[in-house]
C-alpha cells in the first residue's frame, strides 16, 4: 500500500482498510483491533498515516482509543452527528426548530408501535418516574433528564439499536437549551402533559397517545421559538 499511494490517498486507504477489517472479521463493539504498530507492519505505511486514520475513525465514533490498551470497536453512536447539531445550533438558531421537527416526525411515527409493545413493568417505571418528576418540581430541582428518561423508556420497547442512539443525540443537543426556559412557564403543565401521554399509552389508545404527544411538542415548540428569539437578539446586539 505504502509504495503506490501518497498523501491524502494513503491516509484514506488506511482509513478504509480499518473499517473493512472490522467488517471482514465480524468484530463487535468492545472487540480489540490491530494495534497501530501492527497496522504499520501489516500495511507497510508510516506511523503518521496510521495515526491520522485512527484519529479520524475516533472522531466519527467508529473506534475507541484506550491509551495503554489499544484500539477497540465502538458501539453505534451519533457523536459526529451530534457535533454537527451543536455547531448548527450555534451558527443558525433555525437549526433547533428543524431538529425539533425531525424529532416530532420520528416520535409520532413510532408511538403506535410503542403503545402496542410496552409492558406493565415499563408502565410502572413510567409511573414512578412521573412521581419523581413531581417531587423535583416541588423542590425546585431540574427535571430535563427525567423528561429524557420518560421518552427513552417509552421507545426502548421497540428494541431498535439505531433509533435509540439517534434519540439520545437529539436529547443531548436540546439539553443545551435548558437555561432558556420561557419566562413564567408553569413546570407542572409539562408534567401533566406527560401524565396524559402515559394515560393514553396505558389505555392502548394509539390515536389519543399521538394526539397528546403532539400537544406536548406544542409546548416544546414555544420553548424553541423563545430560544431562537433570544439567539437572534444576541446576534443583532453583537453586530451593532
């Protein structure tokens, strides 16, 4: 490889080789890869090319570099997507509204399957979570992580290992908006909205569950609109 390729083409070849190695050897998350030294010997390339490829694979979430232990395959994740989300939110506040719309499309599309599959133990967990949520509000504590957990429990029953990391990426992105809450908003309103979603899920009423989910997102849209207004005001102030 090293005798025929140079520069970016060589780095790209090493990058592609490592990805194909994972596939060809049926490696699973947590499995060890060849070390950097072994890759240098195997491919006949310089260590700098291997390190550059490894850094790129790490940045997109394909491999995990454990210093002193070696290189390992990572679980499916959306780290690179999340980084793009966060940059987009800083660069153009409208990105937040567009991400929310994607989330709405996804959740309203899969809520029916979730309602049909959810078990009684999961419903009990959701009940307990809402009780904890109410206690947090009463004590003046934040509850955004409970909101995330509510939706996570609801959709984890679908057992889709690609969907859940995508939802997690959305949540990490939206968590940065926690400090831009709408003035005078009543936190109990959001809690009651989730109670109504859960009641519909318990009754196995897909149509009602979807309706209550949309109602929940109406409040989130107000939150996002407030964030965009603040961001635009701050940008205008910086320009002037």
